[in-house]
C-alpha cells in the first residue's frame, strides 16, 4: 500500500511539473516577466501573474526556457492586474490569441494596439485603464466580452 501511495505521489508530482511549469524570462523592454507552459508539445506559453512592472512594456512573441523556444500564445488572468507603473503604449504581438480576464485591469497604459491574431478578449481585460486614450484594433476574428 505504501508503495502504491508513493508511486501515485511521484506520478502526480511529475504531471504537475509538466502541465504547470512556471518560469521567468526577460521581455524586449528589459523587465522580467512570469510565464507558464500551457502546451509542452507545441511549445506554447502564457504570460502569467506579474507585479511591480514599471515603464514602457514590450511583450515578447517568443521566449526561451531551458534551451527551448516557446511561442507566447496567451495573456493570463490577472497577468498585469493593478500594475499602475506600466505606462505609454502597449502592443499585443501577433502570436497572442487570447487575452484573459483582468489581464491589464487598472494599469497605466495610454495607447493599445491589438494584434491580428487575437481571437478572444475576456471580461474586463482592460477595465479601469483610466489613462487609455487610443486603441488600434487589428484583430480579424475576435470575440470580445466587455473588455473595458
């Protein structure tokens, strides 16, 4: 019985590491961002929760972790929630297909460009962005919940 429990624990731990592996990588604007692997086989990641991000933010299309390149496909729930220090313009790269709930809620962004490949923008992704004055919406087939 102990062997079975130990074996089950080892398998579950391994699966958790495969499916929810988190890491940190530098973005083009110099900040360190948190990422989560969402598809190991296709090498896809999402930008996960970040705090204390300041200045102009350039989101990457790709990141490298353990000598493997990953495509940034999603911006996760609460990814930059309440990061008032993010200022200036924000460009959502063309690799991003989904912007999840509250991703940029209450940030200081002033100008937003949404890439062509964005397919979904979930609730309040850009809610309470009081400085946001210009939005360039280039998405072709996008379903958007109340994002503002």
